[in-house]
C-alpha cells in the first residue's frame, strides 16, 4: 500500500491525535448550527497554520458533518498557475495524526480518461493542512485530493469530479482550499500603504469582492477577481469547489466568518481568511 507521509512540520497543525482533537473542540465550541433543513455540499476553507485559520476550516467541516456523512470527501487545493493541469494525489492512503485516510482510488482512472492531469507530489500545504479535519469529522469517508490551476480548467475539474462520483454512485462533499489577499512587504504588494486603513481596505474591499462572487457561486467572477485583484492565492481550489457544488445542487453559500492574520498578530504583512459553507 502506498501511504503518503505527513510533510508539514508541527507548526502547521499538531503532531498527536489528542492535540488535534483538543484544538478542534476549541475551534467549534459554541458554533451555531445551520438552520434546520439546510442541505450541504462542502465549503471553502483557509489553509494557513491552525493557529491562524484553523478555527474557520474546522467550523466549515464540522457544520457539514452534522448534516452529511458522504462516502467521499474531495479537497481541491491550489497554489498552481494557469498553465498547469490539475494535479492528482495518487497514493492509497495519506497519513494524519488521527490515523491514515483511505484515498478514493476508484476515481483515478475515470478522472484521467476525462481530463489531462499530472501526479501531485508531496510538500504543498493547501490540502495536507485540512486532512485531520477530514479524518475526524468524516471518519468513514475516503479522500480525493486534487490541486486545481488558476484557470477555467478548475471549473471543468469540479464538474468532472462530480460526474465521476455520480457514475460510481458515490456520495460526495467538496471543499476548496484558499487564503485571501496577501498584503504587505512579505508579499511585495501594498497598494494602500500600511496600518489600519490598509487592513480595512483588504477586508472591506479586496477580500469582499472575491467573497461576494463566492457567495453567488460565480466561479468565473471568482477567477477574474483573484487574478485582477490578487484576492485569493489558490483560487483554482475555490472555483473547482464552487463548480462541483453547483453541479451537485448547491444554490447558495453561507459566510461563517472572515478575518485576517493582522487580527491575531498585527503587522505590515498579513493574509485574509474566510470560512464558507456551500449549501442548498
């Protein structure tokens, strides 16, 4: 059996089962449940280390798990330019502190028949940082892990994953992994200067433009906003998730919360984070 080992150091997420569960319980304490009758199809989650954005990701996964326990959870990662094909993680299982996650190997051949794809190699954080959440909240589910490019290929990828799931008669939730605006000298981009005014602009203007498109499940606008306004670092993952959720039946999205790393550790360089539930 091919098992992908953990690659991210413990600063990204804890190293033990008990520490992971302890953090997840803190992250979700007091979270308001979704209205009765809400259907869920997945979400959009941030992928910074848990200290910064773990609570948002945990809440998205947790609220989905209260409504749906699918056979397959798909995580769409990113950090790919527009010229890349989708990258598919092709192991049999992926190591987490809570035990190995079985991979949805039955998807591999059908996806490669429909799409030009390449194998994904370990090291990127956009998917791995989510895996303890998947293992904890969806203990019986298999994992499908794909990185989506920053292009319209992400739309096709999302729809194709759903088509394969339906062909295989497997239930599915989809999650897109992206952080929002990366601002300041660490990222070489500070069009509004520095200080609290810049933070407000990122939250109330730049991030908001992207989130407004996401809440409409408008994949093409999400893509255009991210490219033009530098408002999402892994927009392909979010776009693929929105396209997949729409094909599954999603009609809306629910914003749980939105903040920046400045709210945790103030500084001239900071990143935006949002947690979104894809719903019906």
